[in-house]
C-alpha cells in the first residue's frame, strides 16, 4: 500500500475509533491499535504520542475534523465538531466511504456480503471540481436523452448536486444569464479551458432554489408553497426516518394517520414522489395539487384498463 494512502486510512481509522468511543484516552486508542491487522506495521505496537499529535493536525487540515483533549476528564480525546461527519457534506460522504473501506480491507470475506446500489459516480467529478476551484470554463460534449446527436457547450461550473444516485452539474452557459442543469452520465467529454470566468448568477440564490425542491428539477411555473400530506399506517415510520424534504414537519397526529406540512415547489419530481407512496398517502392541500395527483393516479389506472 502506498505510504500516502496508508496515512489517509490511518487518519480515518483514528477518527472512527474516537467517534465510536465518544471520549477515549491515548492508552485506550493504543490498545485498539494493537489489535489492528491491516493498517499497523509489524513493528508498530503503539502510536507514539508525537505521531498521534501529527495525525491530529493532519486530520484537521485534510478533513476539517477537530480532535480535542478534555484534561478534566482523564485526558480523554473527543471530536469537537462531530456534526461535520453527520451532515450531508462532501467531507462526510468521503470520510464515511473511507471508513467502510477500512473495515472491508480488514474483513475481505465480508465484502461479498454487502450489496451496494449502482451509482453514477462520474469520471468527470474531479475535473469539474478542479475547474470550480480555478474559476475556469469547461467545454463539454453533451448527449441529451431526447436528442439524437451530441452538442458542445462552453459552461461556467457553479454547483455539483447528487440526486437519486446521479450527479448533476449546475452551470452557466456562456452568453446566457440563467443556469442549466447537466446530468454527468450524459457528458461524453470534458476539458478545462484556460479562460477564467466570473458568474453572473448568485450561488446563494441558486442553492436556495434547490432547497425548495426534492431533486434537481426547478420549474419556475411552480411557486414554493405549503403542502399538507396525510400519510397512513406503517408508511409514517418511513417518512419520519427519511423525510421527503428538509422542511417536513408534523402538523397533526391522528388515529392511524399523520399529517405533515412541507414548504416546497410541488413540481414534477415531488408529484412523482407522492405517487410512489401509493394508497398510503394523500395530498390534503393545496386543492390544485390534490386534483393533479388524482388525475395522475387515474391516468395510471387507465394504462392498465384495456
């Protein structure tokens, strides 16, 4: 294993060990280190104190994770900003993936017993992030689902967003004032230009728009409004543990049902998410959305009626 890769995996192991313990002494860390089979070299019975503190500093620099010492609790170490690992950020996504990778390295027979969903983790992610970092244009060749041929675009990359196991690039097209959404699995080629760019769009305003939807479809024909959704039976447990939207709140608990209030743009993706709940849910308000879902459900039934 390359030295740099081994170091990164050691950092991940250290954070994971402290995270699981909550508070832990260096002696207890070394006890667990002595049981580590994959990352520890044969002559490494323990992590020397100087090495441990170098690891702490590197972890703060690379992951932004702060490991502090509580000297009033037996010199125990803990993660001060654990929310960094729990919030939906790139750091938590990367770290949690590496943490699982560490465990599978040490238990290769277990890897065959873990089934992952296919995800379009695209080859262009790194290139796009580099372009965003350097404020450079990207030239992309793109094949739309509803188009026969490819088209070349020069774009200014603004945001990357993942939705339903697919990655999307939100970008400005040169010469246009609005932004466009590109699915990365439809990008045929991409290159970074030497030309720098300065966005006309506000990143904050664009992120706010995405906060109003449940996917990547932003349709300005729909206003952001309050929606009341009634969910029945066991489906309530699923909705509560995996909310449809970050604004979801319990409005009323009834006998056999719960009403949830959401503040969203009830566009295409939201409507399909409601339909996916089947007979376990119904829209109570607004009335126009209730009628739209009713019409879509009737159209679905019509497909099955010969």
